[in-house]
């Protein structure tokens, strides 16, 4: 489950060790629309090597599951909530996630801080690239990818008539049904994640409801616990829950397949295809730096889906036209690692 970040941080540690002077100097080129946030974890640390060591130490502490069963992959949901809250507080915000601030504790800021340097060196502002994101790369990426998903959900909602539904796989602590207005057009919204994540989320939701701090959702929500490495999604949805596979479905896979093994991803794609009638839509977040032993690469996923009558609509890398939203330095090459692919079911 940790393969993506383990591999990334090991590689970036060596980059920072060899290129610490270059990596430190690039932080001063952060673009004007990308504000720099103070990260206490790096206070007093002057070299890239020292910053990476501090980040790695914190990362190692976060890898172990806590007393509630939340492992590293589970904890990253709070990381995304924390960074969505940062975006929601901007005057020029791309969206307003009114609940994100309630779902970032206790790991959100810690993860955002400790991962910032490794992701800067290895993904968003690699040595010598002079992209200009500094350590704000993932914060900006979180904002842009949230808006990208929102926009594609809305476009799909407009294009498909009649009953339709949305399924968010690996939903984490996503709260779109409470603030994304286009979801009012959905018959239902299904959110699926591990038991530990869903229990954490429900406990937070119950607290908000008790204080009267949660709005009415845009559509009915179905919350489901599932282990993607053990359970068949098709069996869980059709045999246990009243999932209607006859109506078009928009599937959201945001930050999920990076944590799954190859057979699990292949089974997931096949199950999605079985449950998707014509006009269904798939929003897939992918990474190009996964080891061959991990999830299939994006070209392989194209083939798997293509064999089940999915047509690729678009593939966008972070920073490309259509996937920057003024959260990526102008005139700089697009990111080569993190992207999204969109697919439409044809029959």
C-alpha cells in the first residue's frame, strides 16, 4: 500500500543528497499566484539533505497504523482535506469545500508538510527544471485536480439525461455531496472506502450534525466500507446494496490506484465495466512513476477499458491546458508524472 510514496521518497532523497544546492535555490522562483506557506517541520534547516531527513523521519512515523486502524493510505485523505481547505480560503478559490476544515485532523497538515520537500524534488519542481512551484506543488495540484474533477462531473451531468448516479471509489473524507451543486441532478452518490476511513468520517459527520454544522446534501448518499484488495466491488454493490447498474454512472477514482496491486486494479476495472451501462463516465487519476509490480500503467489501463467498450475522451497531465486553473506557473512544461484520464462507455 505504501509503494508509491516509499519509492518516491527513496528516489527523492538521493536527488536531494546530490543536488541540495540546486533544490534549495529553486524555491525562490515560486510563481506569484502560488503563495508560500510556512512549514514548521523545516524551521532552522538550511540544506536539502537536512530537510529530506526531517521529512523522511516524519513519514516513517506516519506509516504505521494508528489505534483506530488508519494506515498511511487512509491518513492521506486528511492531507487532501487540509489542502482543499487552504484553497477554499483563497479569495480567488477554485471551489469552496465548506467542510474540509473539519476532516483534516490529526494528520492533514503534518502530511502536507512532511511530503512537501520530497514531492518538490521528485515530482513538482525537480532539480534543474525551474518550474517555480517550490514546496507548494502538491497544494496547487490538489486544488487543480479537485476543480478538474468537479468540472468533468458537471459536464457529464449536463450531457446525460434521465436518472444517473456518482460513485466515488477511495472517497476518503471527500464531502462533495454537501457543496458541489451539480450533484443535485444525481439520483444518488455512493462513497466507498476502507472500514477505518468510513468510521472516522462517520464519527466526524455525527459530530457536525450534532452541532448543526452540516448542510443538507445535494442528493442521497450511500456510504460503504470495502477492502479493495479483498472484496469484489461488483459483489458488494449488487449482492449487499441496491445498486442500480442500469443507469449511467460517473466513477471517480482520485488518488486510489496508486495504492493498489496490479490484480486488484485489473479486477476493479472489470467490475466497473460490468456495472456501467452506455453513457457512463470514468474519471481516473494516475501516476506514471509506479513500479512494474504495482498497478498497471495508464496505457495498459486504456487497453483494459477499451476491451470493455470504453472510449478514452482525454488524458491530461498536471500543468497542461485544461489542467492548471492558474495553479501552475505560466509557460512551464507540464508535469510528467501525475495526470487524469477520462473515459466514456459506448455500449
